[in-house]
C-alpha cells in the first residue's frame, strides 16, 4: 500500500494534503514495520517524512528521515538511496535554523551521489508488483542538481558573515561544490568511465598573475552570486536578481541574435560547391537582419551588463585578462555590451566550462582544428547549404592545414581516422543532431549514418583519456 502512495503523488493524482492522511493511516496499521524489503521500508519512512516536511512538522519529519536513513544504510546494493534522505535531512535542519547541521547533511548527500554512475538521473524510486525498483528518468540537472546548488547556497550565506580566512575557505568550498556538480553531470550523461576526470580543484593563486581575474557566476533562486578570484584574493558580490528574472533577461538578449525563421532562408536552398558568393547574404550572420538585430539586442545586453559586469567594475580596473567559468544558460553570455563597446574589446577573455583539472597555466595553446559537416539533404534530413560557407570561412580564419570533411567525406570512419592520427584541440561539426536526456536517443548525423554517443566515446574521446586536462571538444550542432 505505502509503496504506491508516493507514485500517485508524483503523477499528480494526489496532493500532499490528500496523501498525508493515507500515509498516516498506513503507518498506524503497521504497514511500514511489517515490510520485509529494507528499501521499501526506507521509502515508506522517507516519503512520510517528506510529507511532514511539506506540512512544516519538522520534528516529526526529522525523526522519520533518520529512520529512513537507518533502513537505507542496510541496503548494500542500493546504498546511494541514502543521498535522498541526507538531502531531505539537510532541508529540514535548514528550516529549523541549524545551518551547520544542514551543511553537514548536504555534504553527505553529495558524497553519496558520487559513487553512482549507472543510473543516476532520478530522485524517485518506486516498486512494481514484484518489489523491483523502477524509476522515472529525467535529466540529472533537473532531478539532482538542486542538492549541489542548495549546498553552495548555504556555504555562500555563511561566507557573507564570516571572518576573512574562514570566508575564503567557505567560498572555495562553494566553488568546488559546483565543480563537482559539473563533473558528475557530465559523467552521468555519458555513462562512461572514460570521463572519470579524477577531480582536483586547482589553486588558482598558483597559476594566475596579477593582471588576471577568474569569474564564477552562480545563479540561485533568489539571487546571483559572483565569485571573483584574483591572485591572493577572493571576492563575493551578491546581486539581488532572482534566477527566473535573470533567465528571462538572457532569453531577451539571445532571441534577437537568431533569425526567427532561419530555415526559410537556409534550408533546401541549392548550394553550389564551386561558387558560394550567392549564399553570403543568407549565410553570413552579420548580414542577416543586421540593423533590427543590433537595435533589439543592445537594450537587453545593457540590462545583463548591469547585473553581471557593473557590480565588479571596481575590481577590474587593472585587469587585462578575464577568465569566465559560466554554467547553464550563462554560457553564451560573453558578449555583454559596455554601452558602445563590447566587453571583450576592452579585455582579453577566456571561457572555461570548469576549472577541475591538474595544474595548468593560461598560456595560449596552438589550436589544431578538425572541421566537418553536411550541406546536402541525407537520410530524410533537410539540407544545410550554409555549412560549406561556414567550414570554408573557419578553414581560412584559423589557417587550418587539414582538408575539411563535407558530405560524402563526412563519415564516421573518416572522422575516426583523422582524430586517430592527429591531436586536434577543437572538433567543429555543422550537422543535424538530436540530444536527449536518454543517451541512446542522442546522435550526430553523418553522411551515411548516425553517430551515437557510444561511438563518439569509444572512437574519439577515448583517444584523449591520457591528457592531463579533460579536453571536451567544442561542437556546433545545427538541430533539425
């Protein structure tokens, strides 16, 4: 009986108000104590504890959550279930004002997530008629990302009122939690041991000079935290902007940069392999709706500048190189405008998805680039006639010595042979692709096949397992 109540709640068939008396009646009749399955007992205690948490009955919720943890720790093969109850314990202790206890519980939750590799994209487990655990799969960020960001939130709150030495320690812990999240998210998505990155958060003081700053923006539900790391100093700036408002501002900024109906301009247009000049008006981004785009994106860009950059101006006066480590929707926001000048015209900038690595410097590396893609319509997908102009332009811009792979040459075997015999730092692909929370439904379209993520991992990324830094290829996918 108990094992189905939370399923109904999850599916929206029961509200918390409806579910609570049903759970309580089940407990009064001894269902939980009579369950022989330790996992079922753990979920029975845990989910009733969650209902009490929602009802703000924190003392009762705390007792049941600890009972759920006790039962979960008896299940050796499903020990990672404990992260659910440590997470719940952290939320309850936070609601009770026990911030230190909440941080300790959240840290245990993160610790119990780490050993999990397959599967991890779920927060709710249920049982079928044979007492087998079943799950509902969604993305790791949606289901489990909150554990990391809620822990970072608590650490950042404590840092605001802490003394200098303790404050810097707390800020670094918050930064490291987000780094662990990024690594685990990537490992969970690819479900592959070749992405076992051997996390080591480097000491930035050892590799940045006095004219370099590293920015970590951390969006939280009620505010934006900006961590600015300079040599021997770490500054926390809190911007009072809600995550939802920031998200809307970013969307307002990005939309005018894309043609609202690009397929009407670019798809199914006959492309000539010898003469591409006729496609320039369509393919060249700066010519596509240039005046309206500039007029419409400047205002939201200035709004974003006020949120992301202006609060840090006093810290950037003598900075020449600015390294940004964005996450999520913040990743494409490097060209925030400074009224008449773009930010990257005033500073040298670099963007890194993560700073989890072995020691490395910011010395520029020589880029070796592999270019490939499709312009022809293949396998039922429409043509992408701008592809050849794109690849040809990049080939010239980066002075690439390798021939780019296009259409009949853009095959899995050709990609593999090129990567096998060359140490490319960037692989740029212009093709159709499908990306899903389910790895099996994710692919990149080649001329005669669909390259799965398993093929990508085994044929390509595997060649880079011995690199000291986790080099993730920069790929551009033009989706169907």
